[in-house]
C-alpha cells in the first residue's frame, strides 16, 4: 500500500497555519479568509485538512488564505461554522442527520449563520472495535463490550456517534470513558478501558493516534459475530470487509476485519460563494488520482468521485445542495431534480 505522506505535509501546514497571523507578507494580508474547522489535532480529519490547505489556496488562485482550526470534535466544529467562526466544517453523514433532527449534541441548537449544506464528500471511514492482545481472549463478539468501559473515540466524534447507533441497534449498554487521544495505549494497557474504537479510512489509513497506539502495543480487533451482523443490516446499517494489511503494520488477529462505515466530508455554509465551492470541488476532482497516491484514504474518492458526492447527498436528501456542487454534478450528468439547491440564506 502507498503509505501516507500527510505526517510530513501536515506538520508543515500546521506550522504555516499557526504563523499566518504574525508572518504574512503584505499581499497575503489582503487575501480573504477561508477557515476550515476540523476535529482535534491527531485526528484524520485535521491531518487531511491541514495538508490540503495549500491545494485549496492554489485552487482559489491565491485570493484566499486557508486556515485550519481544530476543535474538540466534529460536532463542535460544525457548530463553530454555523456560529460564524469558520466557513467550511468537517462533517459526516450521521452528524448531518443529528443536526437536521436536532438530536444528540444538536438538541435545541439554533445556528447564528446560514446552515451547512452538502458541499464535498471526501472518504468513507469504517468503525472497528479493538482491545489489547493480552486481554483479547475475553472478547468474542461486540456483546462482550456491552456495559464495559470503552473509549468509543472522543465524545462528539462521528465514530463515537456511529457506535452509539450500533449499540442501540444491538440493544447493548454504551459505557463510554472519555480519554485524551494520547492516552489511548496507556488506558488499554492499564485496563482503564477494555476496548477502544479504531477506524480506517477507505479501508486503509489509520488516524495518527492509532498509528502511535499500534506501535506502542499489540492489539486485536474483535469482529461482530454473525448474529450481530444480521441485526445491524436489519437496522439499515452496512457492514463492510476491511483488509487489516491495508491499515495496520502488524497482525491484529482476524484475516478480514468487519467495520460499519460512515461517509465524511467538508461541508460549507449556504452563504459560501458558489465560485469558491465549485473551484474547490473541481480541483479536488482533477487531482483525485494524485491525492490517492499521496494518501490511500482518498482511494475510494478517486475510484468514484462523482458517486461519492451522490452518496453523501442521498444519505440526507432533505439537506440542500450547495450551488457549487450542484453545478459540478450537472456537468457530470449526475444531478437529481428531486434534490434542492441551497440559497445563501438556507
């Protein structure tokens, strides 16, 4: 597999972001600001956005300065954009559903600015359950984690939301223990948590903190049992196969891993200018193969860029589509007249 180069790129981009305010040349100070809000440093969403900031600036002809602003989790990042603290937010299909239904972290939430709309979908993630190798014999199915202390990724993360709906579908007890990302390995080793939710991107890339975790300790991924897979599918959730060699550097047990996918994107507010959204989408489409070579997390997008956008819209068809994305999909004969195009006040 092509190993990720984001580790070097994101470090450079992150430093650039942090120094923009004090070290910008005069012409840069005249640029407009385009702020991407993401999940916290160490997450895949932050790493990708930080590394793509330069690509986004080039796509917009140098008219904008793109900065990446990490937040505790995507839920907070989404709210930040709708509160006017950014223009594009890290999102996922399940988070968008919760927002439109005003449940979970969005209960009673009232946006200050126009709402987020479908803009660009980048990659699927597959939620997995992992434990320490020394304790793995105690866990045969996901039911063995019911009611036990588990780090389901930080509260508000989309994989955390995903496992909430997974455990609800299975009628299991969701007992979350909140940890700092850097404490993941220590907590598993010490038994503070008996399990920790891992996630792959496009069946390959791991988040930075999971790469560190697998270096520091031996892990085992516990797959759902056959009856659990049947219950999840009956509840409308997909269960997909993941090749462990595509993401993990050493054996994690099963020859094939079972994960429940979610679709991630970077969606803008309805008042994001049409030409800005269109230029970004068009550039990412044109560079899709190049992106997949740099980071295998983009492999699914590269294989079917247009189809991924359609999938993202269809996951929440009640949400309007940004006119920039609508223009792109119409050009590629993929527009559905049943969808609604957003206005600047949507």
